[in-house]
C-alpha cells in the first residue's frame, strides 16, 4: 500500500517511509491510498482485546512494518502504562458517554499517540534500513512536552529535543494585500 500526499498524489511513500518523513516533500500530510478492510467479522473484531484490536488495525494500515514489530510497539507502548484496565474508558455523563483520554502516564490525551509513535518510528527505521540515530524536534507551551519526553524515553535509535519557548509557541500569520 502506498501513502499519498494530501497536496499532490505525485508524492508517494511506503507506510514506513511516511512515518519517518512525517510530512511529504510538498508539505502535505501522508494518507493511505486506500483504507483496507478489517478482514474480520464484527463478532471477531469485538472479541479482540484492546491491544490485539490496535495491532490488527495497524497491521492493515502499516504493511511496511513486520507483524512482530507492530505487536511489540503496541504491547510495549501501552501495556501497564495506563491507570485503568481500559486504555480509553467511557463514562456516563448526563445521559451520554464521554471518552476519557487522560489515564496515560502523563495524564495528557497525547499519551495515546506518544506511547506508540516512538516505537513505530524505531520499527520504521529498521524496515527502511536507517542506521543513523533519529532526532525528533518539537516545541510546545504545554503538556505535549512532558508526554513527548515520556514517550520517547529509552527508545533505541530515537532521541527527542523539546523546546519550551519563553512566552509559548507563536503562530506567524502573513496577510498580503
């Protein structure tokens, strides 16, 4: 399966390449060329625990990574790191159900991605034959920094530098007349 840039379908990458590049050369986001079928019945999908379901979906979306690498990334990324037995519990509130995403290691919703992404980057390096160390640079004015630092802690071959700019991060907007 190929991943295509949202700005130009001419920019293509494998799933592992898309993970490592982050953005396409034209500045677009990589999206799958097609969304694959789950390949399981509804009953089979509902019978999977949250780790197996996550791994199953990722294996469909990331065919450039080995099944063992995905299983390992999911297990090491999530198991035992969340304060509830359910990674994403729902609770009843005023006649509705609310998804709680703050039960991760840093109490930030970003833990859902940042417990897994560093491991997918390491697996993508292996799949693409990248032997150099990868350095991820990010800037934040809030809880993203703590979640990123925690998620990238002790990931072989992947380092992170988090900038906390004085006064917070800035958005530059240029309006031409």
